[in-house]
């Protein structure tokens, strides 16, 4: 359900609980005799309907929307609700049911963020791809449970915008397993972020990156190590202790660590997010906002969070030479960041032509394939030699 917090604020939590119970009962009635309805965490519900195809799932979701919008009342009060929905059609899959759940939750998130509540199917373009991706996610989840077998890190250099010297590195996750070979994170991280196991994986990434980082700063003392952090990690109460513990265990200097946040961190309560970032900055850890400019919440995050670094998304650079609009946006971002005392890194610098075109911009650093693709630790240590 969307914005259910408003219901609790207006009518109170007891009323909200009765409304959710009434909604769940209506869902159970809707699938009675052909499926089951389940209450999940928070305001999430799941419908499991054996033998249903995509057309039937879409028809059922339309009915769910109708119930939420027009058919619910509690104590004589009519309260229309907005819903977002995701679905996956499962055939010939023998893996872990948690993999299916993660795919559905990912589809729901997409429905809420970019499809305005429209039903989103997981990989509905091709049934074979859907099954293969479910099997991939199941294999990745199994690797987490088996001591993170198959996972590794690569490091993409971040260079000084003036002379191309190494000033930092971003830790990037990889996974390899049969029969898939090496798999880039874009194929599994969006699903895995919705899975409870991702918190453990995120802690593994932080710990491994800091272990490697000790060798990095020994070779390049001023190097800044950037580690991406998911909104699902920051929202956990033990996250700050996990980071501090990893720093103490490895001996990595906190002032050389930079936590990268994505725009999806807007999903976290603002006060919680501010408190977490203030905690890290008080210990010398830097905070960066990744993919800046790709979402409506980016400016609001900068206004409310203690940010040290903005990373301008590669989408503004790919057509930079031809797009006057992209040039104007980048100029504006660099200007206001400078006024706020925030460093700027331009991502997606893919060729010498772009380097020449952006050479006059007062930014701190560049990152992209023009300088290097993601490297293993040994090759990163030798970068620039």
C-alpha cells in the first residue's frame, strides 16, 4: 500500500490496523477456492494463485485496485487506498521460495517508484528469461549462505580531474558461478536488495573492501575508498556498529573511507538517515551521493544531508557534447555544489573527447572507462606506474 502512514496519522494506529485486517479479509475472499492470501511485513500482502497466467494475474490486480480504491470502510468511515503491485509467474522452478519473494518485492518497488501503481511483472517479456533469472537469484542467495563463495570485488579508479592521477577507487561487486560465469551486479543486486540476506552481503562487501583498502592506502596514502551502501543496510539498527567494527578489525583509516548513497535512500526516514550520516561524519568518514540528478529526490537529499561529494550520473555525460540541456544541468550542479563546499566527481568519462570537453569544469575528480575499467586489487595497486 502507498502512503499508508497518512492513514495512521489521520485516523490513528488502531483504525489503521483494523483497515489492514479488513483489506486482508477482502483479498482472502477474492481468491477463495483458487488461492491463498497472506499478510507480509508492514502493509504488504501476497496472493498465491496456482495455475494463474499473466492475464489472470492482471485481472486479479485490477480487482485488488478496485477494492482498495472504492470498497473499503471501517467503523462507517470510507478510506480509499493506493496500491502498488508486482507479480511473477513461476513454472518449473525448484529453487528457494525466498528467491521468488525477492523478485516480487523488487517488482513492487518498481511499480511504486516509476510505474505509478501499475502492475509490474518480473521479467514478463520471456518465460525462459524469467525462469533463468529466478535460478540465478537462487544461486546467488545460496552463495551468501555458503560463506559468500563466488563473490569478489573489483575497483574502478577515480582520478584527479587536473592530471589523471589516482585519488580514489570505488568497490564494485562481482559474482561468478556455474553455469553463469561472471555476473555483473546489475543482474542480481536490484532483486537481492529486497532480500534479507543482502544485509549480510553488504557487511561482507564493506569488510572485504576495507581489508583490500589497507594495502591501497599503504601504496597510495591519500587514496579514498568508496563503498556503495544500500538503503536496506542503513535502515538496520546494527549497520553503524558493523562499519565501525570492520574499521577496527582491519585497521583501515576512517578518514579514507567514503560511503556512497544512492537516491533510493529517500525511502529511509529523513531523521534516521541524517542521524546515521552525522554519526559517520563525526568519525571522519566521508559521505557521497551517487547517481546525482537521476531522481526527483536528489536535491532534497543534498539540502537535508551532510554530503561531502556529489557524483554526477553518467547519463548526463554520454551526450554531453551534443546536448545543451545536459551541459546546462552539469554547469548548474557544479556551481551550486561549489557554493555549498561539496566536491564533485563526474562519472561515465568514456573517451578523450569527453575529457577535453569537460576540462574547464571546476570539479575534483573523474571516473570512467577512459581511465580504466574495474580492476582487481593487484592491477589497481599498479595503476599509474
